[in-house]
C-alpha cells in the first residue's frame, strides 16, 4: 500500500479487481522466525467472474461496531492516565463507599490467657557444658 522503494508500485490488497495476494515468506534469522521477505504478488482480479466476487463480498462481516468511537477513550482520559502512571502517584477510592451493601468488618479479640512456657525445658547443667565446650575451642 505504501511501497518502501521507488521501483515498487502501490497496491491495495483489499480491492477485488486490482488487489494482490500476499506471499508469506518465513525464514529463521539468528534463531528467530523472520517475515521480512514477504511480499505482494502482481495485482489481479480475485476471480474472473463478477458473480463469484459478489459472493465473497456478501460473506464479509461488518466491523463498524469494533471501530465505533464509543469503544475508545478520549485523548484527555488517556493523557490523564498516562500522566498518573508516569508520575507514580495513585489515587485509590474507597470501594466500600461505592457498594450498596458494603461488608462490615467486626474484629474478634481472643482474651484467653497466653501460656508463655517454652515448649521444651532446658537443663542449666547442659547449658554450662555447652559453654565450657565452646570456651575450650576459643581458648
């Protein structure tokens, strides 16, 4: 449609009579698939018979609903969002204010006494033996 070089002629690939088929050429470059050698064939009619072309034309789907302006945000909305993301400041509203039947959190406090006894009893003579052993290693 917009040729890169002067010796190429522009082609509208969607034209039923003067369009062109697309030749997809896949090759591997540096371990990745590459499609840069793909190209359009010479312009030609899709079919020789206009009735066949009309059948294909009638099988098309309308895409207007996808490109309707209601599906896109305004420039101002997009700019505001971009500025918010780039500045790093975020304003978060309280979701509970927007909900009609917002859940109410009621904290539960357990007032039972806590047992602070260690899970195992230590023998002080065992601790002394261990300290003596480490002192011998250090000295």
